[in-house]
C-alpha cells in the first residue's frame, strides 16, 4: 500500500484561488512541469527559492509513493527583455556584449545553474528539455493555432489574436485580469502596428538580418515567442492535459496566462489541473535588483564574499532558511535571519546525533505516532514546510527530555522517531549535514596524512614491506597515493 492512499494531500490552486484536494489524472502517477531559468546570467537566489520549493514538492510526492514525471525546461532562446515582444533576446544581447556565441552563454550559465542546484541538494528533474531542441514542435503548435483561427501572420511574425480568443474563452482567468480593462489601459508602443490589438503576443518573431539565433519556418526565418516554448515542451512530455504546472509568482502574467491561451487555442482543452506559484524573496526588506546593488548570489553566500552578511553560510543552512517560510509567502533574506536559521539547523543536527545515544525504556511517555502524523498533516496542508519544521523542533524537545531522563520511549518508538526524523529532515526537506561532512573530511585528511608520514618513515628505514602494506590497504579503501617531487598526495577514487 502506498502512503498517498491514506494521506489526503491538499494544495493551493492559483486558478481557483482555493486549497483543493489533490487527485491526479492517473492514479499513482503525477505529471509536473516547472518553468526553468533563462540562461543568460548566474542564477539568483530568488530563482533558487522557486526551484527549492518545487524540489520540496517533488520530494514529498515521491515520498508518498507517486511516480512523478518532473519536467523543467531550459529557456535558451526567445525570452525578450522585460517580457515584451519587441527588443533583444536576453541571450543574444549577452552574447553580443561579451563577444561570444549565444550557445557559449547558454552552456556557461546552464552549467552554473546545475552546479548551484546540486549544492542546494535539489534532485534533478526527470526531463530537462531546451527551447532550441524543440523548434519543430513549436512551429507545429503555431500552425495548429493559425488553423484554428486564433493567430495571424504579419510581416514575417505570427501573433496570437487575444480578442478573437476571448470571444469563446476566458483570457485572464489565471491572473484575474479583465481583457477590456487591459485594452483601455494600453499605451501605444512602437512595433504594435504589426498587431491587430496591443494585447496580442508573439508566437513567432521575424529575425532581423543582424539576429544570430534564427530558424527557418513557413513564415520566414525567425525564432519562437517565449510563451510558446513551455506550451510545446510541457505537452510533448506530459500530454495535452496534466496535473501540476509551477513557477514563480512573477510568471503568472503574462507567461502562464499566455500558456493557457495557447494550449486551449491549439488543443481545445485547458492544459493543467493545478497551477502553483512560489512567492518572492526580498533582501533586507527590499526587492532584489542588480541595478540598485540590492542583490546577492548563492556563491557569494557560500564563500562569504559579499557586503551583506557577517560570514559564509553553507548551502544546507541557506536551504533550511528558505524552507522556514511557506512557499506562497514573501520571504525576506537578511543577515539576522540566516544567522538564526543556522542556529536552528545546528540544533536539529545535534538532536539527530543525540538520539543515537537514547536508551530505550519499557514504556513510552510520549505519543510518537501522533507526532509523526502531525508531520504528515503539515506537508498535506499545501506543503507547509514551516509547520513541519516546527514539528521537527518539537521532536528536538522530546530528545532533550529523553536525554535528561524526564521522558521515556520504548525501543520501537525510538526507532519510529529516528526513521521519521531522518525521512522528513533528509528525504523530504532535502537537508544535508554539511558541517558533519566537513568535519568528517577534515578527520579523514588528518588520518591519511598521518599514514603517509608513517609510510615515509618506513621507506626511510628501508622497511618496504610496511610501506607497501600502507599503500595497498589505502588503495583497498579507495584512497590512492601519488608520489611526486614535492612529496606524497592522495585522492579518493
């Protein structure tokens, strides 16, 4: 029996504005799409918060026993500055400024993105498609939308006809916007003479002669609109109708609104049952912004090389800080807040170590089963990580009382407590004991260096049998010694 069969999960659906009981389209299987990064710069902490939030959701769904296909794309073409239809592609602009090929920019920042998420202990998605790898699918989607009467070609570009679509559908249902209000509030923008209406958005953009990233299409050389990519890739891997679509709150309009319109115009059905949005991360009470300098990158947190924090903080502590807030609430990052998070994180890790030394009793004075269910209740309530963390600290309190002999647990209850804590701390929240790992590495280094010294002494005394024995024993343990002019070094195989 799978856990999901006796744990009723509720999640907040941005489309209805309510918490709803989660019922997947296919029992035991979940299809989830999350909008990935536009890879033209180092991934910032606000983006990381979104991806950590959906990693938590991915982990918990897997823990409940669901088979999850998690698709998260890489946007490597088509995202115009300020989410507009006019202007320069973000990647092409960066390539021009740095005098590099656009795909060099894409590679550089895709690698950085993966490295940072790995440091945060995020699980990789099941599929990670790129926009440039799905140009054919995007062209086919545009053709279908044109055939269905909801798009038109203009001067080599193709635009989605929002007014025509809204006659039979509801454009604005996700963001709560009204098309008539949008039209009356529109200011004249250059380049809109190609469009029938100011609200129409690009499905395919004509590439000007100087535009590097371009592909042939029935409408001439061009490149896809930003919104089109996610429609083509999500439906290719999850079908025309799937369970969960996620992303940052800033993507709700226009990106996700346009995705819904494109899908409905192409297939005739609404694509997603549950829309989920992670909220913003602010820095010292203000919006993060590169232009104002109110900004911090993950690597700057880990290295301490910044003017915002008093010292470096590990990826695990940073992840713990992020998960202390609910994914739908605004979270403010500050030195005081992450210092407090580090203290809490260390208390949690210390308690896990102390639990190993608790001696069992004949009776239990704490209801561990009820505590365990309270952890599930927190996660079943729209993945409420702060409430889960509060329950974990309740367990820390239990452990301190047990250690002081003020409470007792049977060996069976100690086992339940230990397994549940490890499950929720490491498997669900995805935390890692970085400090213990660092301490362990330092101890290993000290021991190996001591053995290298002993081996050097044995060689100096011409005791080659002992020297070879030390080398061979270390090799058996996966530790390779390398002798050179400067001395002996080691590496782990």
